[in-house]
C-alpha cells in the first residue's frame, strides 16, 4: 500500500508541476519586456529568451 500511495503522489506532482521553472523565468521575461521599451527589440528578446530556456530546462 505504501508504494502505491508514493507512486500516486509522484504522478500527481509530475503532471501538475510546481511552477519552479516559471518562477525562475519570470524576472528574465519581465526584464526583457522592460528593455524592449528603451533598447532594440533584439536585446529585450534575448533577455526574454533566457527566461524561456530556464522555463524549459527546469522540469518542475
């Protein structure tokens, strides 16, 4: 019974996601949007891209 409960909890966490990647990516995305206002788009998009990569790489 203990293994079944542990497996069920693990599956629930796996599919729900904790949002850690999104939390880590948020400052980069916000900074990229702010930089786009005062600098060329390529600079802000590059900063936002770092946030997208962080969101993708962190699986939870």
